[in-house]
């Protein structure tokens, strides 16, 4: 159902084999260059050196591919039909979070390979070569480059459109990169609900994106589907959240064979008019708010003011689901304090032992 796309990029998971493979390839490249220099001095000796290094690189590549498959436990997408790709998994403020020198973030400063980008998923149609991004995060430039690499599209092309969930910093501020000071996009379709559209239209600096036609707002209605092409359909649905500036939506994304739900931010499940267990049962994949693992995770802060469903609560809410339905659940949008960001933590093991998944950057899911 899913796989991880291998590539070189600035940010990659420390628990992901691609990173090691990428590093190894860099070493191979350096050693091959060194070999070219050696050629001019001693042709025969360096040729043997090259053969040995090449063999070694290839062996390392296959070993890494094997462990990659084991790690994902799911088949690699053929990428011949539409698919989703995870472009970021952190809460709005990223991982590490500014100023944090606690054990969650300390080792990540100055170590981009360990860092995670803000919660975001991409939708790719390899037939039409179109790509859409769900939320324009503070990591928008990296995420556009990542989806282009994953889809094999020219890296200087912008996405076909952007769907926004709401007006909190991790979900729309990446739009600034479309403006006059940046790429100066031409009428980039930005799909947003009514209040979200008004917020962008009536508040600087976002209003300039609208007046200069860097973005072209496409208004969404609750429960009303947008057909992207003959294979893909997207439907927004309202969810309860701290709606200071806009309403908040989740999305249902439907491909030719499967459907996925994306709800990065929501209040407690009981506050929602829909039954989340039924929603999971009716879809094939569910990327759900995993901001906090449990109550008390942020010391000295009243967590009732940020009322997300704790992962512990979600897991007990989903307890009655079958194992197959539980496996559809991919937690995403992790606060820097959430221990599941550390893949070897007890919390991460508990989640996976209970048949749920923790979303990983670059994972793909065929639709
Ligand atoms: Zn958020
Ligand atoms: Zn931290
Ligand atoms: Zn939010």
C-alpha cells in the first residue's frame, strides 16, 4: 500500500534508511572523484580501486533497500496511479521548536538530518503530472521541492494547487513564498473555506497575494467536493478547533481505488458531530491529529486551552476497531514534546504495537 521514496534532501528521518544510503552515495561519489584523480597517476591500481568501491556501494544499496521494505511493512507504490506522500509530520512550530534546549530538541539544533518538517501531505497524479499540497507550512519551499523530487517533476515547477485547512501559523504562512518578494507566482489556485478566504483577502501581507494575483482563491463549501480531474476528488469538512481567524476543515481525498482523510488539527473527538470511528471504517487511510501523546506533556501550561485529542485518548477511542481499521490510522502533527517523535521511545513502540502508525516523511500511499 505504501513505500518510502529514496532521495537526497536536507531533512530526512534519522530512523530512515534512505538517509544512510544517501550519505553512503555521497561517500561513494567522493571516493569516485578521488579515484578519477588517481587515474591520472596510476591507471591500473585505480581501476581496481573503483571496482572494489562500486561493488561495495551496490551491496550497501541492496542491504538498505531490504531494511527499507522491512521498516515500512507495506509494498512500495508503483507510482503509476495517484498517490499521497507525507511531506511533514511536526506541529505548527516544527521540530525542533524555537529556543527548546530540552531533551526533545537539544540534539536537533545544527543537525538538519534529525529535524522534521511541519505537518503536510502531497497528492500526486503521475498520469497528468499534477501535484497538490495540503497546507502551506513554514517549510513550504522544502516541501515543494520534496514533492517534485518524489514525483519526478521538474524541480523548478510550482504545485498545481494548494488546499488550506485553517489560519494557524503552521498551515498557511508558507503562502508568503508565492509573493512579490519571492517567486511571484501567477494565480496559484489556493482552495480555502469562506472565512479563510476572507482572512487572506482582508489582512496584509496576505491581501497583497490576492491583489497582485499571485494566488487565485478557490472557495470551498463544507461537504462539497472539488473534482481535480477524472481520477481525483477532494472534499472539505468542518471540524471543531480554536477558530480565532478562520474555520477549520479536514479533507477527504479520493482516488480511483482508495480514499484518505486528513485531519491535522481538531478538538476532542467527542466535540465533533461525526463519529471518528465510523469515518475510519469508511475510508482506507486516516492521517489524524497526534499533537500530544498525553495530558501534562507541556509543563506549566493549561492544556485545556489547546484541546487536541491526546494520542492516548484517541487510541482508547479507536479500541473497538478491528486491527485492519486501526492500521489505517496514521498519527501526524506532532508537538516537539510528543515522545513518538523519538522512534525508539516506549510511547512510539506502544502505538505501533497497538496497530496504529506514526506518519513518516516521504512515505507514499497509492490511491
Ligand atoms: Zn496545527
Ligand atoms: Zn523540544
Ligand atoms: Zn490549529
